[in-house]
C-alpha cells in the first residue's frame, strides 16, 4: 500500500499543493476581503485532499493501461524504429538488442503526470573482472567521466534521454550516448554479458551488493 501511495498519490498531491498554494497565498495577501481565514484554510486542505484522492485513484486504476499505450506510441516513432535496422527487436514495450556485444534495453518512460518524458536505456555489462566483482574505485572513476544523465550500477549503465515536442527523439543522438558509455566501459576493461548470464549471476550480485552496503 505504501508503494501505491508514493507512486500514484504523492505526485498528484505535490502538483495540486504547489498550484493551490500559490492561489491561496495570492488571495491572502491581495486584500480580497477574506474575513474567515480558518474556513479558507479548511477549504484549502479539503480541496487538496479531495483532488489528490480523486486523481490519484484514477492514476492507480488506469495508469498502467495509459503507460502501455504511451510506450507503444513512442516505440512506433520513426527514430526508434531505426533500431530494428541494426538488429533490435520489441518485447513487452521495450527494445532489446546488442551493440558491440553489450546487451541494450530501451524503454519509454514518463512521470505520473506526464510532465517529463524520457527514453530509459540500460547497457548491461559483466559485473566481474577476473572472477572478482568490479571494485568500488572503478565505479568512482566511471562516474567522474560519465556523460550527462548517465549513472552506473553494479551491472549496468543507465542513460536517461529526455525529449519534448520541441526537442524530439533522434536516433543518432541516442546512439551517440550509447557508444560513449560503451567506450567508457571498454576503457576500463569492463566486458559485455549475455541476457542469460545476467540472470545466472544476479543472486550472487545481490548478496555482494548487500555486503558492500552494510559496510558503508
């Protein structure tokens, strides 16, 4: 239940509160003849709670279907269709493929209210070097030279490529971001990994990650 509230209701509340707070403060300081401040505050709270509950519930019930339609629409864009030409295929509203033997997964994303849209790109790599998990100092180096909107986890690099109506998706730009990250990985001797090897090593990786976090 907590995850549902955070995912669907909190974003609506933040948006509604921000908008209504501006109106409330404007009315309060504009000498508009408001006499009962207490009633105004009660109305302000009731408005926020009511709208948050109504639209949060709508997002909870229908947000998944809307997101699926959104993902399909974005994946049908001409610039993303070009990935099919280099061997990518579509599965579960994602594009999957390999570039220089690195597994790439591309997925359209947007926030709950649709204010931000982006392409989420995972570039998977072998979390081990010489049969040992990649040490922390390597990730520190990678994060110092990383391209914009890129971060490195223990087994993948994550790129977020924002787009808008005025800044559309471009195949060449997405490919440039991917190749830059792959170049960073190669420069640090981090090797690619297959889909099935990712699944096989995941339990051991999770255990290692818990051990490292316990020491921090």
